[in-house]
C-alpha cells in the first residue's frame, strides 16, 4: 500500500477513494481484478460519498423542521382525502422543472407542514437548493434588514431569489399590515423575474384590486387541479393539495400574484 498515494488522495479531498484503496490493498481478492474494474470501484465509492455528503448538506441548509419527513411515508388515510396520484407525480420533481407551485391547505394539525417538509426532502434528494421558513420569521428577518444601511435588505432578497424551492409555512393566516405586504411582494417580484420555484404550505391565494389588498383566506381550494394565474412577468401555475377533498371550488382571477 502506497502511503504517499493515500496522503495525496486525502489532501485532494478524495477520502472515499483513499478508503477503498486501502481496502483493496488489504484484500487479496481485489488483486485478481483488472485495473479498470478496480479503478471503477474507486470512482464509484468516491462519487457515492460525495453525493451522500451533498444531500446531507442540502437538507441541513434547508432548515427543515422535519428533516426525516419522506414522501414514501405519507399516510393516505380516508379521512385525510389526499390525492395520492397527484402527490406521487409532484414527487418526481416535475413541478420544479416546469416552474410550478404547490399549495397545501386544510385544517390545523392534519400534517400539512410535515408533507411540505417531505416535498422539501424530496427536492434535496434531487439536489435542488431548498429553504424552509415560517412567514413570521421571514417578515422579522426582512424588517430588520430593511433598516440596515449596509445593503442587507437587497442581499437578503437575492438570497431568497436564488433558492430553487422556497417553503413558506404559516402563510398569511391573517391580513397583514401594508408594510409587511410590500416586503413579501419584494420577494415575490424578485422570484417571478427568475426561473425559480415556490412551494407554499397552507397558502391560499386571492387577489383584490390593489397591491396592498393582497391577502389569503381559507375558502378556496381543490385537490388535483392546477390553477393558472397570469402575472406581469410570466404565468404562475399552482397545484393544490387539499385535505378537505375536492368539494371546494377555485376562483381564478385574470391578474394575480
């Protein structure tokens, strides 16, 4: 076993290759393999190690409150009235590639946040950047940054603009003061100008005439239906996962955020 080779591999941050190289050196069975097969094992081990580390890092950076949530663990009990076909289709990540959005809606304590986190974990598995945050925390963060003179506010807007999948919990459960509405519109506008994606847990959208009259209420929704909203920048497409079933109707306005 060449210690200098192991040192160089470690120095180049190829610890996976260094580990499997040591195993190969200590096991005579590997000596019977040709060079290409042995080298393939080295590369595969390093590749898998890096992907595993990247996934772990993405999940940590996402700040999910349920990092162990998984799409495959969702329970489709009859009383939850979940559309399994829709959820499994969205789990493929096609909504991200197509720049679609997801709204989860239903009564309190029925697992909306957990499922939102499951979608976040699934996006991490597909190596997208994800960020989970409660709306009150986001508003606090934006409010503090707004009054800083060092450009913190614009930097914060850019931070959220670059996230592939943004998960907002406790999304506008009540009407907000005008200054908070304008802060949210700053982020919405920045993301609408980019090919990035939104994921809205418990977000229910309604449009009134003025920007300061945007608010969300609990009387809209439909399972297994994509609603098309038109904006100044591009068409926004929303998938609704409704825990109340498909008995509610959606009112789509001609111009919505």
